C-alpha cells in the first residue's frame, strides 16, 4: 500500500477525536534536535469544518478488536484497514514538521491484538522519533485503556501530553455502547497519569534532569448527543474531572452519525448537536477561567443549557440581584461575572482604573463588549444614559444579540394565509 | 514658548527615527509629520532632513527603559514594526508621555495614544503568532524557503521562533510586502532588503510531501461539520495564497507530466 493511501485511511480514522491540542508546554529547541513547543500552542491550519489543525492526527493502525458502537473503527464496520510502520510514521512526521505544516504528532491507535501490544507499538514509534530522529516538537499520545501501567508510564515519558478518552458521559451508556471497555479501565490509567505527573513534578524540584512524565498534562474527550445524558450531568462530570484528575482540558465531540446500530440515534436526518457542543464549550470556559462551578451554571430546575444564549448571560439573568457591578470598585471575580467582560478586559480594567475613574467610553477602548455589558454595569454609580429596561426586555435583547450568529434559521413568523393542517 | 512645528525627513529606519527624536529635543522642535524617502508628497511645514546618527540614536534608545519601563520600551520598539498609519507620530506622542510622566503612564489604557500603540502592537503580535503556524517552507536542496505577505513587519518576531525550532537548518523567509528577507544559518542570521526572491521549481520529494499534506488536509475535515465561515474567522483568506494546502494547481502539474503512470486530465469534448 502507498504511503498516501495509508495516510488517507488513518487520518480519516482519527478525525473524530477532538482532544487534540499543542499547548501547555514551553520547550526551546536545542542544538542537534529538531523542534520546540509553545505554551499557548499553535494552530498551523484550519480545516474546512473550522477546527484547528495543529498536530499530525493519525492512528497507528485502525485494525481493531473492539466493537464500540459509536466508533467508525469498530470491528464490525466494513472499512479499508491499514497500519503505519514506526519508521514510515517518523519520516512523515519529520517531513511535515520541517516544512512547518504541523506542530507535532498526535498518535492514537485502534486496539490491535490487545492493549499491551498496541501500546508497545506506539512506544516503539515515539522512541524512534525522539531518540533517532531527535524530534523535540510536541507529541500527544493516547493512553490505551487496559494496557499495563508500566507501558503507560513509558509512553508518558516520551509524550508531552497524554489523554484517555472517557468516550461517553455515564457508566450505563458506556456498558451499553462499548461493552469491551469498562469505566474502571478508563479511570485507572487516568489516575495513574495524574499520579505520574505529580510525582514527576516533585522529582523535578529535587533533580533538574529528572525524566519528565507528560509535562503538558492530560486531557480527555466525550461524545455528546449519542446518549441521553443532560448537560448538567456532563458539566458536573467535567467539574469533577478538573477537580479530581487535574485535567488540562475536557473536549466535547458532537456525535456524528457513523453507525446504524439500533442503540444509537438513527443516521437518517440526524443533525449533530453542534450548537449544544458550542454551549458546553462556553460553559467549560466558565469553569476553567471564570471561577464558576458546575452547580452554579445548571441545577435541577434547569438541566440543560439554553441554546439561545451563552451560559454566562443565562447566569446573569438568573442572578439580577448581583448586578449592577460598579466598574471602579468591583473585584476581579465580580468583574468576570459580567457578560461582555472577559479575562483580558477584566485585567485591563484593574490596571486602567489605577490611573483614573473609568467611563463607558473608556471601557470600549479596553475591549469590553458594551452591547452586552451595558445592562450589568455602572461607571462611578451611573448607568449608561437613556438605558431603562425591564427584566423581560433584557432577556429579549440579549437573545437578539446572539441571533445573527446562530447558524440555524430563526423560527418563521406564523402567517394567516398558510393552509392549516 | 511652544516648540516650532516641523516635518522630519528621515531614512525610514529605527535608528533614523530615534535620531529624529534626539534632534527634536535638541532643537526644541515638535515633529508633526514624518517623511521617508518613499513618501512622494511635500509638506507645508518647514522641513528638517535628519541624517541617522548612531550615537544619538543609542542615547535615545538607552533612555527608553528608564523612562518608559521595560514594558513601555518593548511597546515602543515593536510599535515601529507595525502597520499603524502615521506610526512615527503616535510613537512620538507615546514617547513624550513617557518622558513627562514616567513608566506609570502605561496604566492609563484608556488614553488615546497608549490605546493606539497598544492595539497596533497587539495586531503585530497576533499576526506574528499566526504566521508561526501559517508559514509554509519548501525544501530546496537542504535549504528551507518560505514566503509571506504580512501587514506588519513580523520577520524580527519570527526569527527567534524559527531559529529555535530548526537549530540546524538553513532558512530563507521572504516578506513580500516589505521586500525584505530573513536569511538564517545555524551560526548567524540577517534580515536584509531584497528586490525579489525567485524560488526554482521544487524537486520530486518536495512535491510528494506537498501532495501528502494536501491529502491529509482534505481528509481531516469532517463533512458533516462543514463550516467555511468559522474557518475564515480563524484563518482569513489573505493567508491562503501562500499556504500549500490551497495551492492546488501550480505545483502538482509538474510531476503529473513527468510521471506517465498518473492519469492525465481528459479534455472536455
């Protein structure tokens, strides 16, 4: 088989994995090696679906012994199968990396023979890349659930970031759709990686040249929309993953209809829940950067995110007693709660108000999105001139602000002349 | 007594600009226009032709850190690389504020001058960061060559990144907008003005990698999520012309003629 065909098959097999980033680690290039990494990560291109391409995202092989219903590479699916040899993949990575096509390698694999053998093949590839090709760029590797802990450890010493996909948001869904994978098999490596990272950080404090285990942390992804879990369930799970497992990122992947299994939504006229995924990411940002907790964003009375508005606006509307916030007095946490103020503009407000009191005109210069923030702010005790609005009107205006950005067409106005029934 | 308003003609370089600052303070004249040799029109203000003076420029440069602080100095130096219209004038005002108020003037983010300069530098930094990803190199017999068309002069910002990333490589990065190029070898580098860089035809191996990359790029997109608006938001079309994944025609044509195994395009009859 030609390299081109293999690349097509194995990139096609990997493309549904969203947990693919190049961030979290600064490493400068050293003489004799090729490659460096950036803390902020770097996007090298954007594919036609608008997602960032930063790593060469491929599977080592798509021969799989498992039969997970939601997965394109399941055993029962009739697909062309292929496998890279370690050297082929190294040559390809280096060729792409030198031309600045990619930031590094994202290596995942279907389970060939058994998890241990699969991990060994991945280790062999990464070892070759790091030691023989002297590759210093970013490597993101998937830990294979069920592999021996020693093998996972070796994988973590070669890679920068590890991830274990928890795949589906609840144990019931997982046992229904992925009978070969247990919840325990997923959380065991996650726990091991967490402990490995903590231990490695401790060692590095004592010995400067101690080996670094997954220095860019770990991440995970779950599929949204294939199973009936609510957004509240997903967000609390996310929160606990951040709290307990110190994950860097949790990715959500809207389910794409890749299977005709009766356990999954029927592929005919199934719309992947892209807007829901978008709202979940917005909520995820609130958890990671805005000091929100999952239970603040959603509760029993409201189990799902509002598709019409971002979660921060929703929170603000439910807590109108918290507002208005006085720009010249409020602390950082309070500023972050205001819709239209982000992390950057909140920091800028803190800096700028040391030079003098801020006005609405000045806030615009600081990058505050006033069309959203104006309803929730006062500057030196004054609201924007001419702004008087009821609670109901506020809701309508905020929804109207987002309406043009939403891809879906607005509901049509009913007409008297349409035929009924 | 207010300073006389003049028009400064200088050579367009950063030391030249610093010399203008020096001369303005010595002669107590306030520049209200800056002209470089490229600007055609003349001015209604009295013209002063400033010859670049290394020592005077150095004296101004050394004062920057003390008067503007380290952050302010970096903003000032980077500000000169931006595409801000009348950047010299904005930087002159920026410097005047710094000299009169000290480094704390930077806190006043709502001030029009600070805001303009900060925004321009933010644009420069953003563009440089994007180019770190969007530059495409081609391997010409062991030399990596790439071309860009940036709005700002990003080469000085890209230099440490690419030299750090490829420590053993010979690099050429051509900035078509500003007609300059970064030449880098493991032991030395230079950013030099160039008239035109003609890269010869790529060889077989290079074309093979381009083909692989284009194929990867097309494969990795999920059809069910096709979203061209979102892509354009992150990667505006002005970058596309220089990127391998969008250059469908001009370099794949070559191997298909030399390699008879590839099926030729059927003429439309």
